[in-house]
C-alpha cells in the first residue's frame, strides 16, 4: 500500500565537490577566454601558458606569460629614442666638470656697484605768523539744557502697571483652560495637559513682553524730547562759534599756502637725490643677477639634457573580457530533489493514513468482521496453526501490532467466514472462526 520508510538523504558532500569542480573549470575557461592574442599595426600581444607547482600550496597551477612585440618600425623608433636618451645622459655627465668649476669660484661681491644712500632732505618751513583773530573761537554751551538721562524707573512703573492690569485676565484664562482640559478628559500632569498650559504661558509671556516694550517706548519718547531741546541749544552756540572761526581759517590758509610753496622746493631737491640712489641700487641688483645666472648656467643645461623626452610604451586597443559563467547549482538541485521526494512521501503517507482511518471505521461498523487482507499487513511472522487449517500470524496493520489469520488463506477452506469490503479489501469473521 505504500513505503513505510523516508527517502534516503542526498550526498551533499558529493554535490558540493562536484559544484566546486564545475566552478574551477569555469575559472580556467574564463582565464583562457580573457587572454586573446592581439595583433595591431603597432605590434602584437601574445600569451604562453605552462603547468607549474605553487610553492606555497603544492598545487598544480597554470602560469601565464605575456609577450609584447612591437612592429619593426616602432621597434626601430624605440631603439633610436633609447640611444638618444643614452647620448643625452653621456653628454650631461660631461657637464659635471663645468658645474664644478662654476661653483668652485666664490661669489664676487667686491666688483659690484656700491650701494647709494637716499638724498638728505633740506629744512622744512613752518608757519611764520601767529594769528589771534578778534572774534571768539570757543563755543559756549553753558546755556544749553542739561542732557537728560534715560529714566528706567519711569519705564518700569509703566510696565508694572500694565502687567497688574493683565494679571486677572491671565489668571482667568488659565482657569478656563484647566476647566476645558478637564472636561475633555485630560488629567493633570499628562503630556497633553502640560503642553496646553505651556502654550498658554508662552502667549501670556508674549503679552507681558509687549507691555514692557510699550513702557520702554514711552520712556524713550520722554528721553528723546529732552535730548532734542539740548541739541537745539548746542546748534545755536555752534553757529556763533563757527562765524568767528571763519576769519581765522582764511588767514591761516594764506600762511599755509606760503609755507607749502617753500617746502615744495625742498621736496623736489630731496626727490632728485632719491632717484639717483634708486638707479645705482638697480645697477647693483642687475650685476648680482647676471653673476648668479652665469654660475648656474652649466647646471641648468645639464638638467635640461637629463629631463628630455622619455621613451613611452604604445597603447594596445582594449577588448571586452569574457564574464564568468555560472556553475550548475548541484548542491541546491540535490537538496530540492530530496525535498521533492520527501514531500511526495509525506503526501503518500497522509493519503494512506486517511484511507486506513476510513477502513478502520468501516471495520468497527461491520463487526464481527475485521480487516485481515494480506495487502494491508507488513512485518508478517507465522507463530502457529489454527484448527480450521490456516496459519496464525503476527503482523503490523493500521500502525499497530496484531495477531490473526490471512483472509486469502481462510478463503480457501472456510469461504463463509470471509467477506469483501466495498473498498475491495477482504475481512474475516473472527467470532465465527473462534467458534469453529
């Protein structure tokens, strides 16, 4: 009726080894595919392979050798470049004597043009007349009102009055909000309750700040009115002083013009001396630069030879490398195959168990007959003989161990004690058999 044992598990180790071998073969194929021989007008690129032993692991590995061969024209050009570069190196080596001779001589500071000091300025002229005009040159601010001070106490009194007027309203607002929150189900101390009180406190703080700002503006207006009165008096005193000083300024300007004319002549003489000094010093700097350039010329020439054109390797065109092929998922396939067999076995056992459960129910209803068909039994062992002329056996049926006869044997000697169930299996009347 069906298998009583689960399917044998697959060979996971064998599947893993097979998959690893397939992966290794893919890598070998990929390595070979990614080493094509390239032939271009500039030359060729070829590969050689040989079997070697990895000294670190002792495993056999493939060693690849890349060969690059230039076209004859490029090879000749490369040889010429190398020869030219070697020639420049040899020539630069010959410059070492010149460099040594140039730097072995000390710098000649004795024959340079001498430094020249700037010209000495002449005596500058000052004012020749002490002007004392008849008009007063001082400013009388004694009659101006005293400068007011900013009265913070006045501002604070206004702000305090405004805040006292707002206090009952703020207290009423808080009581109304607490009553509203309580009616809405918010308990005192909860996050929503406290957040609503904080919002009200921020709004009331803003109103208190506005009251303080209004008080400040009122105090500022009073301060500004006092300052405006004082500034008006100061402006009148300034106008009187400026009128007297205009005459003094005119006379002083005439004396200043006379002094400037005399000092201009002195400055021109001093400037001519400075121009002569600058010219001589520039000549000295030029002489120093020429001497330094002459000393460094051999070294610069040698460096120019050594840093000439370098030999370059031609670039070969690239190619699309082959991608690694996926290895067959042998381990996963083995596991899936085993799972499919296990699922089929479980389904078969479930169907068989359902059928046997149905047969058992029918057997109970059809008593004194009981299922005894050999096709329903397993692990059969003969333990004796029945007087009716059949064997007595122990066997497994419906997942339990029982003892009885085989319906097929009893059918040959006592067919009256055997009946066929609608399912097709044979049943035995054990009551009649035992009475016989």
